[in-house]
């Protein structure tokens, strides 16, 4: 298994805290978000990561290099990183040839959360946090009968779903499902939909493949999008992660 880490974005909502650096190099508790993810991958015995870079690409390469925590790191450049996030995953489409984790680089979480995804009995799988009250900002997973059928930024959950919750931003894709995801990416980009988020092609994957979920309610994690997220990460989430690991 390998990981594709999407780390090309600008992170405009976090300036001036970033001071021009990419969001994945934001330091929380003395380590960058990207370094923490690579350490979590190593702890889960994932030894290869492909990092998709764009904004601040050289800074990422300089900070991480060709190896981190025993994980071999390669880089793919998204030259159009100011467009939709779909292009970052599409630029790494040739890596969709095996069991793979697709990961957002702006997530702070404990290594156990990544290990939970890797070890899940579901060949293809999301991590689902059912604590959320949808505000329209989160990527909401909607499930029925033990499998995820849709993902969207929405406040309205259809009554036909028996489970819903926020996606952590990580997806495990099985080897036989990876070509389906690649075809969905190719079709969207060919149709001119290069301004959308990569999650918007996931429903096509779910239509053709069974994608399960692991509930991680109660596990400390946070996606870093706004300055207040940094404050919450440092004040609340990181201490809870440290306590869980102690």
C-alpha cells in the first residue's frame, strides 16, 4: 500500500500565519502537518508516499526530502494548483495502480487513526466522524447498509440514509477499485470540470464499488482551514492526541 498526499494548495484563509509557506508545512506542536502524517504512515507500515505539491513546492521538498520516518517520498507537481483540488489527485492518477490511501495534507490526527484505516477489513474505506452537525462546510459522508453512497458539502441529509458523518479527509482505495477512480478523474477533467474538489468524483467510485466506513467518533482530529482551527489544534486537539498516546 502507498499513500497519495494532496499538499498543493495555497491556504489563503490562513495567511498571514503561513507567511507564504504551503499549509502542509504549518507547524503544530513542533512538527509540520506533513511530517506528522508521514510518521503516522510509517507507524501503520506504509512505506511509500507520493506528495502532490504546487504552491511552495520547493519548500516542501526541502523540508521533507526523499525520506521521512522511514517512508520513501516521491513528488508530483500540480502546476494548476490554483484551480480545483481535483487536479492534484488527477496529476497523481498514474499512482492509482495499487492499494492506495488518498489523504488531505491539512489534517492533524493521531497515528492510530491512520492505522485504523489501513487495517480496516473494508478493502475500500472512509473514516467517518458521526459527531458533526452539518453546517455546509464539511464533507459529509452518507451511508446505508454499511456502505457509503454519497459525499457532499450539505446540511440536508436524506432520510434514506441510516448513517452520516464528516469525512476525515482520508480514503483507502482497493487495487481493483483504483482504476475506477482514475477513470472518474479522467472523465471529469476531460469534461472541463477542473474547478471542482476531488471529493466530487468519489460518488462515481461508490456507484461502481462498495466503499465502507470506520466510525471514529471520539477520536481527536481536526482539519486546519481557518486561524481558529490552529488555535483549537494547539489548545485542545494536540493535548488529547498526546494523552491518548501516553
